[in-house]
C-alpha cells in the first residue's frame, strides 16, 4: 500500500517516510479509517522519536529490533486534534502541521495497529502496520511491501479487482484491515521503532 508524497520540509522529510503506505486516489482523498475506535497512544501532546532498525539483524515478528547507531533518529511533535495527531516540527511548533496521523487497533489483535497518515499536498492517505510493545513504544513496518508479502490467493480475496492488486490500492476500510492483517501474518521485518521521549 504505497503512497508517493511525504514531508515537504527539510529536517522532517526522512522522519515520516517511516510511517506511511496505500496509494492512488485523486484529491480530496477519502478518509477510510472509521472515527470510532481510533487510539490516542501518545497522549494529548508528545515528542516522538523514530529510530531506524538495523536491517542486517533480523528479529522474530513482534520483537524489538536493534537500531542503527547513526545519531539520535528523528523527532516529531504530536498534538491531538479531531480524532488524530497533527504532525509538527519540534523546532518550529507554531508552524502549520506537515501532516496528520491516526491509529486504530486491528480487531481481536490488540497489539497490532494500523497507522494512517496524510501529508500536506498528498492526494492519498497512507496506511501501515505497527506493533505496540509492552513499554508503550511501537515497532513499525515498511510501507509499499504489503501486496508483495501477502500470498497471491489471499491477496486476490482481499482485493478482487486486478487493477487494485496491481496498484496495491484498498478502496474501503475492511480491505485495509484485511491487507494489513495478512501482511502481519507474513512475519515482516520491522523498519524502525517509535517511542515518546522528553522534549529536547
């Protein structure tokens, strides 16, 4: 479930490349995630630190990965508003948000979440898998990999239209849930870890 646009501002560009995914609708994009059941795991306002996983060191699905020893990662300021988080640059908190973030747990799988993002000027929402660890941090997984990882027969049941399968495009929320759940069942490797940290 890929999307092409991400952050537009310099210091934050790399950061939320790390939390995106589902491509393809014209603007204004439909918000597929239901309002009820959205989660507020980061409180009303917090700073989130994202660190990339060490991809040379595979881990069992559900485990915290080792992270790359390359600096401090990326920080984002999150502020809850209207069923989701505004995504802000911690160094310029008064600037307009660069995007929006919402989370919702997968049914009957309380540690697994779907993360929805919409970035300024993007034409589509993005969706990706995240797994909540006991300490409240999240392991998150690469976007644009779901349709390659899900077995073809399962993918055809989830996305019966061949054009949607080719674009890895979900058209309604149940398809998003089914595709992310099937991706989790494939045991993907994590892309990184997101954790709340004190403001710098």
